[in-house]
């Protein structure tokens, strides 16, 4: 399986496939220092059930680790995967703090 990283400046995409058969995980800088927010994962219906989304996450996590970053799992799939496997992702997971407003 060939997963490519498309660096788009401040944001990026990890992708598998092309055209209508393109699966991807997108990320951007998070609101906290040295963190990336994994904000969207998509796998076309005909490619689902093959473990592609998890492989995208693993490639993106390896990238974040190599860059010395932590990850905010904003995407529901990424959050669920991190929750199911804290032994694999606990060291890299972080959460953005919610801004405190005035009362």
C-alpha cells in the first residue's frame, strides 16, 4: 500500500489512491504549540473494510512523531482509534484547551 504525504504549507494530507478511489487524512497546525490537529479522515465506500483509514492514521502519527509534534484527534475516527489503542497513541495524544470566556 502506497501512502503519500502532500505537504500543503501549513496543512497537509496523507493519501492513498487517486480520483474516486482516493482515501485521505487531513491535518493542520493545532492551537497549541508543537501540535497537529488530525481533522478529517475519508475512505470511499468501495475501499472500506480494508484497514486503509488506520494505515493513514499510522503514517500520519509516524510523521508527527518524526517532527516532534503531538496530535489533537479532532476527527471522530482518529479519536475512536486513539481511545481504543492508548498503548499505541497515548504518548502523542493531546487535547486543545477550550478558551475560557467571561461570565
